[in-house]
């Protein structure tokens, strides 16, 4: 086996990453698309489910967000075990269990059962997103990490693009078939593919480059050099717990996640209040913001990699999202302007989200990486509970989504401030 010197490996590196991209990314994108779809399709189910089961807006908001309580409680243990158990078995377990749980949402008949199933969905999906970030860091060097994250996490907006029209079609066309409501068919049809993907994971993925039978020895050696951790990075999870930069990142992430999931769960309702009453038309309209997000987040990740700059590529879109969410309030009653402001705001939030994850993957490496990424995600992802819940509470209290949109704008602005002013903390640690 011959080692490949970095100065002569340019063409080989490009060929190697092309091989990795085609082998790993399409499958991971598909898995994460279903993960996002299965956690947010309850936003469409609400259009029928709320009437059928008599849920209030407040009950729906809590139930939509309670997914993240289960996720947060079990995420850190899942990711601390990942390096020992291996990515293949971890991802397989997660996909199969959440697929079963998502499909079983069709049995919900009351608010307690709704809360219980959403909580279990979060428990079983716990660790998937940060696990993928850790997994990508084992295969992609720092110079390519932002692009790889953008390509995989574009699956979130893809879930919105595909999920809106698909959910609307299932709910309208299958209503009454087999004695089931449209929302019941939607949960069943969109949950079952995850079980198949979970079984395929065991055959498609390798835990690490050294275990990949589809890489030759020279490619494994080159990839080992590309992903070698630099000095001055945390290698102890206990040391990481004392690091101020981890908590700056965690609370910035909270402030990004809060509005992302508030929009995801309430977007169909918000557009319905703007006069879009037809469910199929509503499905197509909800996909528009995610088309903008998918394009912009890829461009942001690519540009961030090219320049090597992360903070401004994350903070400026977060600030832009805050402005756009205020514009949504001002555009009330004007459907085209509402969709435009929502599209720009959603795109900005996903741009900030994508570039954000290139920051901890560069700051935290070694054996602490999986736990450190999970810790940031655990604290931050609690925003996924508070975002939908706050919108539900304020809507039940005021009868309007304006207060909720204002809070979402404020949290996006806080994310921008934390990322920009947190530089001294990050440098000093």
C-alpha cells in the first residue's frame, strides 16, 4: 500500500469525493427527507384531524412540539453510544422504530394519545440528525464539510417540497377508503418507507472509511489524511461540558430552530388563513418556500466552503429571516406578498441552519465529536418544542398568528447576535 502525499493528491482527492458523494449522499438525503416529512406532516393532518378529533389550537401546538421533548431527552445517550454501536446499526434502529411509530399515528383518537405518539416519535428518532453530522465528519474533511451538510440537509426543504403536495393528495384522494380518514392514510403511507430504509441501511452504509469494501487501500489512506483531526480540538466529553463555546452555539441553534419548526408546523394553517381553502392548492403553495430554501441553502453551504467563512454566512441569513417574518405580519391579507415573505424568510432560516452545522464540526473533533454535536443539538432542538407551542398558545389567546410571528422574528435576530458576538468566546476557549 502506498501513501499518497497531499501535494500530489489533487486529482485523486476530487475523484475520491465524487465517489463518496454518489455512494453516501443520495441515501442519506432520502433518509433525512422522510425524517423531516414524518415530524412535520402533522401540520397537514391538522387540517382534518383537528376537526375530526376536536383538538384546540393550543393542544395541537403542544402536541406538534412535544416530539422534540422526547428527542431531546434521548438524543445525547443515542449519540454517545453511536461510536461504539456503529452508524449502520444506530441509523437502522432509528429508521425502523420511527417508521412504525409514524404509521401508528393513524390510531390517535384523543389529545393524550396524540401527545404520547408524538413523544414516542421523538424518542425513536433521537440522535438521527446529529448522528449524521458526526458520520459525515468521518468521511469529509473541513474544507468540504459545509457542502456535504448542505447536500444532506437540503432533504429538509425537499421534505417540504414533496410533503406538501403528497400529503394534500393523500388526504383528499384516500378519504373514506377502507373506512379511514385522509389524515390516517397520510400517516400510514408516509411512515412505512422508513422501515424499508432502515433495513437497507445495514447494506448500504459502512460505519467508517476503514470498513468500506468499496474503497481501495490508497483511497482509505487518502481519506484518513483528509479527515485527520487538527490539534487544539477537544478530545474529552467532560472537557467539552466546560467549554463556553458549546453553549453559545447551543443557544444560537435554539434561536434558529424555534422559527424553523414554528413555520413547518403552522405553514398550512397560516396560508389557509390567507384565503387558500382548497387542500390540494394549499399543498402546492406550501412547497414554494421550501423550493427557495433548497436552492439557497446549497448555495450558502458552497460559498461558505469556498471562502472558509462561517459566522457571517450564518448570522446574516438569520437576521434576514427576522426581517422577512416581520414582513409576513405586514403583508396580512395579501397572499402573493405573504408567500414571497415566507419564502425569503424560510430560505434565510435554512441557510443559517446549514452553515451553522459547519461551525461545531470544525471546533469539536476526536472522541468528543459525537457527544459534543449531540449536546449542542439537544439544547438547541428544544426550540422545536417552544416554537410550535408558543404559536399555538398565542393564537389561542389572540385569535391571530401575528404575535407568534413576532416572537419567531425576535428569536431569529437573537441567533444572529449570538453568532456574531460569540466570536470572542469561541476564540478565547
